[in-house]
């Protein structure tokens, strides 16, 4: 009997914060893979608005009932993190042509570094296209109501900046 290897994908990002746009991509990816590791890229040189602990906490809460999803953080190269976790796929979301150009360069460089890893792009919906972490971060930072842009499992209090 041939036992096939589980299809593991990583979904890397900053998730500062995690938005409904990210949630959509993960949910669309679920039927394609046996396991998705949401991988929070943690750059010690780059200041994020939300702590790593908080970002992990939200993602765990959003996908609490989904056994196919786990959350990790990493500081090394994305392809190396994929390799360490036996992930053959890198899942990314596309909103616009600008996203495509940016993602194309990263995916082709990743392929040059580690040919066994395939990047998989999923297209977002028209309603989710304008949602970026940068804008949601600004709304939260300036006390606006960001509930429409954050996953339903979370509340605005989860995003309080302390
Ligand atoms: P990074 O800093 O690596 O770009 P992000 O957290 O901004 O990390 O995004 C992670 C992934 O989620 C990227 O592939 C990005 O294109 C995708 N993404 C972000 N927002 C949306 C959205 N509204 N719809 C679909 N994909 C999205």
C-alpha cells in the first residue's frame, strides 16, 4: 500500500493584525491541504504594533475548532522554515496586480533557493480586496471601529493596544 505524505502548507505573514482577508485565504486553502501552519514572520528589527503573543492568541482563537491549522512564529528565511516543517507549499493571497508582482518575485526567489517548495496563490474576493493590515492598524491606532475587518471570533477588545 502506498502511503502518501501529508500535504503541508505554510501561510506566512506579519498578521499585524490578522484580518478577514487573511481568514478568507486560510479557509479557502483548507480543502487543498492536510495541514496549514500559519507562520508569523517575526522580524526583531521591524517594530510591529501588536506583540507576537497577541498575534498568536488571535489566530489560535479564530481557528480553535479547526484541527488542520496550527500557529507558529519564525525568524529565519521562509523557505527554511517550510523545509524544517516538511511543508512543500507556501500559501499566499492575491488582491491586486501589485500583489502579484511582489509575490511573483518572492516566489521565484524561493523556488531558486528551494525547488521542492511550491507557492500557491489564492485570489481574494472583491469585498476583501481593499483590506490591508496597514489600514486596519491605522484604524485601530486612531480609535476607529475595525470590527468589520477583523475575524468574527475576535472582538475589538482583543485588539486593544496596551
Ligand atoms: P506580509 O508582510 O508577508 O505581506 P501580510 O500579513 O501583510 O504579510 O499578508 C500575508 C498574506 O496575506 C499575503 O500573501 C497577503 O497578500 C495576503 N493578504 C493580506 N490581506 C489580504 C486580503 N485582504 N485578501 C487576500 N489576501 C490578503
